[in-house]
């Protein structure tokens, strides 16, 4: 395992697509961390979620050929802890330490506020 088990402090459920009625994957070991306030902007994420490599988690980012800008749409929905009611949309997923024994995935999340309309 790339992330030692003691560092995966909680579990999450992954829903596909965002707003699905039942989880695609349940009880996924993970580590949720809030981003510092100074690192968060309106279009940015509020939390990061570290997961083992191979977990099927998908973002909603696309990039037009020949352009360096990204378009964000709804990616997967994540609920932390597993079975909980706090909802996050997956904005972006990256592989950290690619090709090394310490490889893992980091998902950038935006917390879903109850006052926002569901897609």
C-alpha cells in the first residue's frame, strides 16, 4: 500500500454521477483534509481527499485541445464519512508521486452546501 493504513483516518462512499441515489463504491479508506482559507477561492476546492492508487474516483474536468484552460463540471460525489450526509463534488484528481512506491491519488473537493440546487 502506498499510504500506510494508520494515515487513512476515515472512509468515504463514492457516488457516480453526482446526486446518484446509491453509492458506486462504499467504505473506501481515505484521509480528508480541509484546505487553508488562503488557498481557497470561489472556483477552487475546499478539501483534499487522499486515496490509495487504483481507487476509481473521477473528476469533471475537461480541457479543449490546444487550450491550457480547464472546464469544470460535476465529477463524482463523495460522502465522508462513509454513510454520512456531508457531500463533496470531485473537482480534480491527480496522481501524487507517480511511478514510485509512494504513489497515491489526491482528489480536490468542493463541499456541497445544502442551499445549492442539486444537478
